[in-house]
C-alpha cells in the first residue's frame, strides 16, 4: 500500500518556529532579532506577530519586544481542566442546582466561543435546558462575559477588532463600546450578566472559576425572566460565590494530587 506524503504548510512552520523561539528565550525578543533568528522577512513577521498578538498567543511588552502570550498557558490549562470536569465540577454543579433550583452549567472558552462541558437542570416546571457541547459567542452569554473580563486589555482590543456581532434577540449586544462597558462591569462586580441577549426570556449570571489564580472556566445560572427579581438575583450571586470558592479549592487540591 502506497503511503501518501503529507505536505507541510510554510506559514504553519513559521508560526510554530516563532512560538518555539519565544518560549525558549530567556527574555522578550524584538521583531528585528526574531526576523534574523528565523530568517523571516520583516513584513511577513509583522503580519504574523499581529495575528498572534490579537489572539493572545504572543504579547508585546514595554520597549516593543515580544514574548509568549497568555493563550498558550490557557490552552494547556483547558486540556487538564476538561479531564477533571466530571469528578471535580459536577458535584459543585449538583449542589448549586439544588440550592437555587435553576439550571446551571460549567463552561470553558473555545476560541471566541464558550462551550458547555457540564450541566445540571433545575426541577421547576418552567426551566431552561443546556446541552453538553452547546456553543455560544463570548459576547452574548454570561459565562462569556466573565471570561472576557479575565482577559488582558491587549487581548480584548484584538477581540473587539475581529468580532462580528450576530443578533440573536432584540437585546443582543451589537457594538464594541457596549460590550466594553459590560466587560468593565463584570471586572468590577465579579459577575457576568445577560438579560435575554442570547435566548429570549432567559437571564444569566456567571462567575469565573480559577486555578492557581487564572481563570479556567465559568459557572453560570440560567433563570427564566418571569422568576427573576432582585431577591432571586441576590440569592444566585451568593450561591455562585459559594460554588466558585468550593470549585477553586477542589481544583487546587486536584492539581496537587
């Protein structure tokens, strides 16, 4: 049987060479030094660095030099976290769901979207169901907003430049300025919040889950708007804080096991 050879992609090789060079460097590297080290034309290098920096895989520091960005570590964390979700996050979700009797989920960032990787449904007659593998844009759901709030300003700038807003409901955010305000609010309050922005009739609240000080996902609660008042929101915030503290502690213990 004749094996078909796989052709290498030059741009992919350049990207990996660049990331490996930065990862091995003891200090941030300027573009001119990188171009010489990799034998890449400066014009091509700047385009490549621009894309990688927008996506958070590289970042520019004081003096204009470049280093590995936070997305590399986030991808590594996400791989480990996904394997731990069933045994660590699901019991937390079960207790959260019991305490507030509303549908809850644990979500991780996948590119410019969030993905449901664990979920528990409430027992109310009117409830909202989230399925494993469900995807939603970061800007449109509560888990996405709190995960955006965890990103650096440089990453957010790149995200706002490339995002194209899709209208899911009459309340969906449609402008970078409005989204930036919501990100700032999430950073200040510690919660992501949406009101019928992705699903009509659903209010969402979310809190970040951290391991070693960095966000690895978000817990969120979906509340039908007919049951959502100030007292309900206060209860959900309190229970989300409790759940987040427990999940963070469990993840910390799991990372040492």
